[in-house]
C-alpha cells in the first residue's frame, strides 16, 4: 500500500513578493544633494515652505488675545516658524519635511 504525500511545489514556483523599502533621508532647511528614493537619480532637492502647526496655533492665540486681526497674521510671515518641504525636481516625489519647531 503506497501512501501519497503532498508534493512540494517545484523550486521557483512560488516566490514571495519582495517588500520595497524606501528610505527617506533626513533633510535640513536648505536644498540637499541626495539620491531620490523613487527615480534613483542624483538630485538636489527643491524646497518649498509650508505653514506649521506652531503658526496656526500662534494665529489662533493672537486672534483671541490681540485686538488687531492684522497683527494676528504675523506668525504666517515668519519663515523661521514654517516647515520646509523637499521634493525631487525630476519625478516630483515627496522626499521629506524639515520641521523647525516641534
Ligand atoms: Zn525622483
């Protein structure tokens, strides 16, 4: 009497998908030379500023306490409070954000 054992799949039949790990480099507040994790080109990042949570909070607090609405907008004029967003100039993928405050 012969027993039938389940057969193992032939080698190479099933290959688990490889996880793609993208390492986002740490960034500063100025354009940085790096290898883009998306298009793998050697690039200098393009930076743009975006409003930070600190600026929104300062605006909200000044709206409550200050009498002048124009004065409440001062935090939005302060670049030293805003975050710096880095993007790839080739594929326009997001590379990271430098947060000045937090
Ligand atoms: Zn890229």
